[in-house]
């Protein structure tokens, strides 16, 4: 595990993670693509995860990562008026502290007793806006006051997927009103906290929602723009088009605002038990072992290359979308790929990342004079002509591979070429 990191100031975080480059063209095309990321070294904070299911027997992730996102919603903490219980939130925060990791807490989810019409609530139904914004602000102050002196808690996301009817029934203006009230309360109590916008699910119908949220002032009541760049069952490259759209909206309403991907994942095959209809049917089929390894690596590298500063993987502790087996404890091959990708990226500068018309990606990195190339093919096996200065090859699985002359048989799993 990493040594405890000193808390970084908000000013440093915002200065360091402002995206410096843009896709040279629409990355949704089937042609060439060239991404130019910031020249800053890739930080450990790129790597996050959502640890869920702790209350149903899931273990804490048995590998290193920088930060976690977890719920601290009003309905969870105070389901009945005056009955405040922080145990679930404390469990995650305490586990993260023991492992030297950071936490972003998700706010939102108004309990039915705080609706203007409590009788309209449906069991398990979507949250309505708070009838009384002052009561909402009191809840926010409960949470922030409890964790403001805890260096493990780095910040707060203001709502989970409000554009999804499963999580919110209310106008965009009512959401922005609550978000801005929460932002003011958070900054009064914990000025150093990073405040994230509502985490909007970047589905195809979401662009109008994000634009309306931004035009209503939502981006002005946060430090970071949070999006959930789900593309399953499509491969990670499909995120690039969505990221480009979100960045364009952000540039219009809040130029230079950092963008984080606070939730993305795929269904991944289990080796102990699989239930075809168990949750997340929307995500399509289960990925194979090779696909899951490939998608983990490609998602993290492309996230940074496209100018997004963090990716919180969904999830650990999930029975169909987990980096764990169905038992919620045993890591899959994709979990090892997650760890391997950190060793490949953290501390390196990404100088370029390009896609050929044949769907072959080559991303060049450097660190203190050491050069590295990470390459993969989006689909079929292909022969890659390896630059003559690279003599060693390692697959994301950890396997060492041979370079024959200057030729290498490349597949969907990223391969790292180094000089020695």
C-alpha cells in the first residue's frame, strides 16, 4: 500500500488537473484520432474506485488505489426525521483511512419526510427536491461538520445521476438551487474541500440536461465537473465522443473547469457464479477475461489522454460489474490489470496518443529520460512495427512477450514496450 499522502490544496489540484489539450478531431469517427494530454506527470489520483456492498459481506479492495466514491445521502443518514445514523458512511471512511486512501462523499437523495407532499413518495422511488432548502442545508452541514477535520474525506459530489428518473424527480432549477446551497455550506465549514457538480450520467439524452444545468449556474457552484461516462457494452474508445461533448459544454460555461469521470464500468464474467439477469442488464453481455483486462487498461489511459483527470471504476463489491468474483472478495484478472496499469502510468508524462485508420492505438510516455510505448488494437490481431529503440514488451496481464525483429503481434490487450 502507498504511504499516506499529504492533503493537497484545492488550488494545486485545480491548477494541475485543468485539461491542456483537446482531441484534434471528432473522436467518434472511424478514422485517425490524435489526443494531446497535459504534459504534467500522471498522478496517482487518476485511479479511483467505488467500493460497494460492504454491508452485504464484500471485502475492502485488496489492491492500491488513490480514492473512493461512496454515498452519504440524506435518506441513508436520516431516513426518519431526527434519526441520524452515520454508520455506513463511517465504515467506508474508516476503511479508506486504514489503507491511506481518500474519499469523495455523494450527497443528495432527500428522504420522503422532507418532501413537500410526503404522501406522494413511493417505496424505493426517485427522490424529489427538498421542500425546505434550509432543511436540506442542515443535512449538508451535518455531513460536512462530521468529516471536515478528517483528512481522508477529500470532497463531496452534489448528487448522483439527477438526469436518471431512478434517482431524481425534479426540475433542473430546483437541483441547481440545492447544489448551490450545499456548495455555500460546504465552503463555509471546509474551505479546502473539493466540491463536484451533480454526477450526470452521460447517456445520449443527457447533453440537453447538462447544458440546462450549466446555464442555470450549476457549474459555478462546484470546483469540478463530474460525469458518469458509461458506454457499456461498447468499448472504452466510445467514451471519447462523450468526453468531447462534455468538454465543449464546459468550455462554454466554465472554461478550464476540471472534469472527472466519477463512475464507469462494465459487466465482467465471474468464475464462481454468474446470474444472467442479476442487475446491470442495461450494460449488455459479460466481458471475457481478456476483454475486461483490455478495457481496464484502455479506459484509464484514454481517460487521461482525453483531458479527464480522474476515473472512479464501478465497482468493487458488485456481483456482476465487480473487479471481484461473485463472492465479493476474490479479485479477478481485471483487478490485477488495474494494479498493473497504475505502475505503467503513474509518474509518466503522456506525450501523444494516436489511433490509426486500422484501429491501432499507440500512446507514447516518458519519465526521467525513460521512454515507453503502450499499444493495442481495437479488434483484430495485427502486426505492429515496433520502433527500434524498444527491446522489451509486457502485456497488461503481466506476461513478458517477445519482439521478433521489429514486429509484434498486437491484440486487444494493451502491451507496454520499453527500452530495456
